[in-house]
């Protein structure tokens, strides 16, 4: 038996003792814990290289597992080489690392990992078990996302022969690499054999199989696409969870925007789009909402995710799906009767024939075990709906009032728990009479957690909102009542100035009336432009009020009457 001290297994937090015997090898942490063993028949290859804590012995198991033993001294190579040669019949390969620091090289798909080589020397390797997802981030760019399994999630994929520490390296420090991007220019040649032989995405694409018959059809395609497809196949993204239990095709998503096919697996589900693919664990679903839209035609299914979905630098903490109420679907779960009876009894049915939003909700609820949150019965809008139309800045959406929270969808999806609300202020933006049609509410949070403002709420919704706040014992103040007297006074002044004058005839305001007309025409023309369409809500909340105020001219109390009287005289002279 050979023994080595202070050896780290897969960059574990604490060292341990590594022992090699004719029957295999084992590692036990010094501070106590689970022992890892590997049978000699499972050892497929061994590599010796420089690593973080000295020298590393990397063992590739015959079942595609990767075991890293770090912390050896240089003198240990001779003993290890003899042991592996005599007992396991394997030569320990010495590999020199690429030290140039170049960020360009060649990617090689091996049996267990993706290797990045610079001048035929390895710069780094990524085990497939560490890859959780990959996406085409551009025409020539592929994004690779790494698994976040610091909590030892048992649902993560672990090849036979790998260790329990695999995927837990983030526990060694506060920071962790979560995404890497590869830029892959040009085209590559793909043959049927190149995939079967597991040769990966080679840019030179030496066309083996040319002229060898119909079996090996040569296909030239974008090199980034071939890299992406090969990595999807090697890392078994999506398929690793087993057969799909159910699939929903072409489901419209408002966040992230697009149409995705949804594949439901035992421990995760996958969104397949034209550009992006996402794999999401059911354990990441923290909230599950079913929200009917005000059009009585669609309903929204909202999933709150933690960690959020990532698309480059953008994070999506909420998935928002939109489904039609009258679309029916017939679905038979791809699940054995034994599994359905033993694990999903009273949670799932073998067959569904209902509207699609109900089927999606029931399957998600059954597989994830999450409670479905519906709008509160304590709130009904003026028109009998569950949501109130409003805006966050320039983004229009619906604000729903739930029993324990508020949620605004679709963009930016905003979730507020009622227990975190300090006070809600109802106010009116601008001093014009037209502002009485809409109002804003500002939700201030406790302990300086900030505030959220929802604009352009219909004036008819004031009473239902106040009743809901009272029912939930939420502090609120209505600042609109303070403006009521001034608004009435402004309206009376408008009427008085419009009907009476010193001569008993309405004063001719000359060019002021023409200005009012031109302002309305200009505003209408702007609303037809592309910019105005994109920011309609911004015009309603600020621009229109300001312009209406200007157009009303003599409606304000502090208007300069001398200027108004001088204009008609000027026009009379010119006439």
C-alpha cells in the first residue's frame, strides 16, 4: 500500500490522506467525513500536471467521471508511476501546461471534459458534469454556464466514478466562475461519423468520410453552431434527467421575450427556443402565480426563480408565460403507472384534456410541489378584474393584489411582500384638471428598502384600492384630497374667464387660441411617431398634462391679465 498525506480531492476545503492499493484507491478527509473509494477496474487513465497546491493527479474513470487529487510533491511522481503501472496497468501521462496566457486556442471534446489547448498544451479543462447550460449568444459566440451546486443538490448530474465533491468547489470561497464565452469564427465541416466518433467541433473540419457513401454526408455549417451542438450532446444538457414527462410546444413568454417549447423532466424543465435554451431545476422555483389578464382572453403563469435565469448580463428573476383561455390541449403523461402511483399520487393524472393554462399549471404544480398563488378575493377592480392597469416609468403592465403580496408584470416584473410595506401614498402628478382622470401610488418599504411607483392608474380604481388597503391593515395616505379644493377653484376660474368679461363678451385671446390649436396638432403628430408609440405611457403621465396646462392659458390663478388684454388690441390694429 502507498500512502500520501495532505491531498485535496476535487479542490475540497480540507486535506486528507490518499491510499493506493492493488484493489483500488481511497481518500479520507483528515477532519473526518465521507471516504471516497475507486475500484481499480474503474481507472481508465491518469495524468500528472502542475496545479493549484503543487502537483495534481487527474484520474479519468471508465464511466466518464473525473477525479482530481491535488497537493502532491514533485518527488511523488516516481512512486505513483510505478504503482499505476504495476497494479493498474496504466501509464501516468505527464502534461505540460500552457503558460503563455493567450486567450485563443483550440477546443477539444474528450470523453469526460472540454479541453482548451494553446499550442497543443492544455490551458484549462471543464468537466461536462460542471456545465449546466449552453446558449448561442451571437452568430459566432457560445456561452457556457456552470452548475451552481454549492449546497450539494442531489439532483445534479454526477457520472458514476465521480466524487460527491464534484460541483461543490464554490464552498471553498465567496466567488465562483458562473459563465464563460467562446468566440468561434468561420465554418466547420460536420459529418455523421464526426459526431459518432466523438471528435468534437474541429475548425479545420478535415472531411473524413468524403466519398465514402451516403452514410457520411459532409455538411458545412457555422463553426459556433457545431461547437454548440456538440457541447449540448456531450454535456447531455436537458436529456440527463431522463425521458420527458410532458412537452408543451410554442408557448409565448413575455419575460424573457419569445416562444419556447417546454420539456418537463423529473427534477427540472427545459425551455427550447430558436436562439436560447435554458435548463431550470424545480428547486429554483420559489413562487408560482396564476394571474388572469383583464382582457378575459389570456392568463399569465409567473414563476419566481432563485437563482434567476441569466442571459448574458441580463437576469430574469421571473418567467412570465401568456396562454389563451380558450386553447384546449389533450396530453398524456409519459410516465409509468408505477411511478405515477408511488411518487405522484394525488399530484398528477395520467391524462389531461382541458384548457392549456390549466394543464400547464397542474403539471408544474405536481412536478415542482409548489403552491399556486392566485389574486386576493379582497380586491376586485372597478370593472370586475383582478389586475389594475398602470405603468412603471415607460413600461405598461398589470398590478395584481394578492393575499400576502403585490406583483407587477410583465416588465419589469416587480414583487412586493405586504409585510415589508411601510406606507402607500396615493397622489396626482401635475396640477391640471385633466390629471384627475388618473393617479399614482408610491409604495414605500420598511427599513429604507426603497420605494416603487406605479403611475397612470384610472381614477375609478381609487375606492377598490382603499378598501383593499384597509382590509389588509396597510397604512396609506391620500394626498389627492388635499388638491381637491385647488382643482375645483381652477375649474371655476376657467368657467368664469370663459363666460364673463368687462364688456360682457368673451375676451378674444388672439394668437393664444391659435397656439392652443397648434399645440394639439403637434402633439397628435408626435403620437404617431415611433418614439411616441414606444413611450406612450410617458406622454400620458407627464407630457400631456404639461401641455394641457400650457394650452389652457388663462385657467391659472396667477395668469398675467395685462398680456392677455394687449393681444386682442394688436390683432385689431392689424385687421
